């Protein structure tokens, strides 16, 4: 069983759609997939969050949302302002362990970038370390990404976390010169491969089209082993 933590270089880089693409591609390869969202912010109690967006694109699969805060802020800040308990690392690990029992691959979607506080002393780096899970970094292909991505990869490595590779979260049909240069430079400067380029607008595809196309977006080294046969 494999666990992958998916983080971003910042917010709004296409992380949730990238998680859906990984889920769809893994399911197409025959794996049972589950998704965990340790901390969801910016949605009310009965509103659809990131997990609903993943299911809408990749299809029904087991999920676990550990905590939710209404204000669209970093989880630590949102919890403090709401007077609600901070999420705890042990609770996140337990949620992932619960999903492990029914999946070959568990995707754990972070909040914002790697140093965004989930709680006062808790970041996505701590989650990845506790799970002993490699990290996939979703990044914007435009100007500024070299700095943001190198800093993110360096922070992960300094904490002893393995970085599986990068995903370009929104790749336009007609990329600018900076984007094509960045796509070439990112592997050289970070030392990790570009695993996929998710087309801009992919989140608006019909689910059947998304599921059919997602496996073609992954062009880097394989992220998961061949699925084992399951008992009938």
C-alpha cells in the first residue's frame, strides 16, 4: 500500500485537480484509491469541499476529511478565530490508517504550501514525515515558479522528506515562453522530475472525459507499483 502526500508551492496552483488526476490515473491502472484532506477551510458545514471536487472528477472513492473551518484562512488561523480545536497529527495519521485498510493508494491533500500551519506546531511536512510518505509538489508553470518550487523542495528535503516529483497544475494550450523554459528548468534546478502537466481547464471536464484523459497527463516515472490481485 502506498501513501502520497500532495502539496503545493502556494494556494490556487491546481492541487485539488491534480489530486483528482492522480486518483483517476491510479484507478485506471487498477488500484483502489482513497483520499484524505487533513484540514479543509473556506467552506461551511454543509458545503462541498475539496473532497467533493475530487469525487466529482475522479468518481466515488473512500475519503476522510479530518477537520473543517468556515473561514478561508490557514487552518491554524481559522481554528483560532473560530475558537475551535486545532487538528492533531495523531488524528490525521489515524484517518489515513483507516483508509489504508480499503485502498492500495491513499492520497493526502495538504492546505496551501508546505509551511502553512495546520495547527501551531503542525505543517504538511510533519504529516509527510509521520506517514513516511513521499511528497508530490504541485506548482504553477509561470514566472516565479523556479524560486517557489526550489524553496518548497528544499524545505521538504531539509526535513528528511522524499520528493517524488512535480506536477504542473495548469498547463495552457498555448504556453508562454517563460512556461516552456520553466518546464525544462524545474527538473534541473530541483533535482526531481516533472511527473505531469495538467491542462488548464481540466477541472471543467465531464467526469468521463477527465477519467479517460488523466492517465495521459502523467508522463514521468511511475508513482505506484503494479496493483496486487484482490481477493474476491
